[in-house]
C-alpha cells in the first residue's frame, strides 16, 4: 500500500499534514528517510517510524475484536445520531473495521468486529449454518409447547418459516432464561419469533457465535483481540488457510 495511506490509517494526520511530515524527513522506512508519499510499503514486512514512534510494531493486516456490545449503541460503522460499535474500538488502525452482522440497539453481547471481509461473509452466510446463541428474558413464562414451536420453525411474516432451531430454559438462581440457538440471522428474528408465540422479549443478549462464547469478563462496552485459538474456533481454519 502507499506510505501516505498507511500513515493516514495510522491516524497521524490529514493527507496534507502527512505530505509535510514526509517532506520534513519525519518518516523513516526500514531506517531510511522516506521521500515520497506514494512510496510502496508492506506494513507487515517494513518498519515504519514516524517521529521516533514505530507504527508497524504489532501491525496485522487482519484484526479481530470481540466486543461485548452494550445497549444503546448501534451496529454500524457510522451514524449521525448514535454511538456506533466502531466508535467504541480505539486501536489506531480502525478505519476499515466493521461489525460482523448486526445486533439491535437494545441488544447486548457478542459482536465480532473485523476488517476480514471473507470471515465476515462466511459467518453470516445462511448456507454455512453458523450457530448464534441468545439468552432471552421474556415478558411471559415460556412453556414446553412454546419450546416445540420455537424449535420447529415459525411463521414470522416472511416468505419462509424460520429454520429449525434449538431452545431450552435455564434456571438461573430461580430466574428462567430462555436460550435460543439459531442458524440464520433475519432482521429482529428473536423478537419476531417470540412475538409469533404471543410473548415478548424484555432483554436480549447474544452469548455465542459458532464455537466461541462471549468472554464474561468483558463488561458491556469492553472489547479485546481474539486469540489465534479463538479465531480457529470461529472459522475452523488456521491463519494461513484463512488469509489465502
Ligand atoms: N434477534 C433480534 O430480534 N435482535 C437482535 O439483535 C438479534 C437477533
């Protein structure tokens, strides 16, 4: 990529300022003062230093963050009125990050944030059947009959009924929590499924995607990078296979 693009992504200034910085000899690539903004660099191989700060240390082309999405924040990259999930990620190189799918503004929990479009596509593709597990607090008690209906496929007003799902009730210190495991991700799907059985979602939290659970040590609004092991759990692939 171009040196000025890299420096811009690193957030050190505007393109105009960056041009000046380069002109003033403030940028070094592999120890040499860089002279041209269009100079071609590979941040995974070259060492790029701005004003004595190494910008390429720890740089990775693909970045993966697990966010415990808080309520009140929208799953978008930009928004005129609301805070977005990307606003919560403050890592320097965050320009090309996007959430993998959407959680409603009032939904909490597991949200993957990445710039790896391939992985994102794979996780969201209905054909791949990646499981998403939700914890649901409901207005009314969920009966065994409800569980059968939720699992069997429901008419929620779309052309097709929902795909078979898994559902069970967890007794958490006397409080009943419905777990709903879906293989698809339709708009407001959990809420519409509960409406279809004459109930209502009071609180919704996603706790898992594929083989990876939400890290319960993350408070709502907190995030951290995924480990390689966790990435494999999500994608079922090694680093090399994934980036091919
Ligand atoms: N289903 C919903 O209704 N809302 C979400 O945020 C996720 C799944």
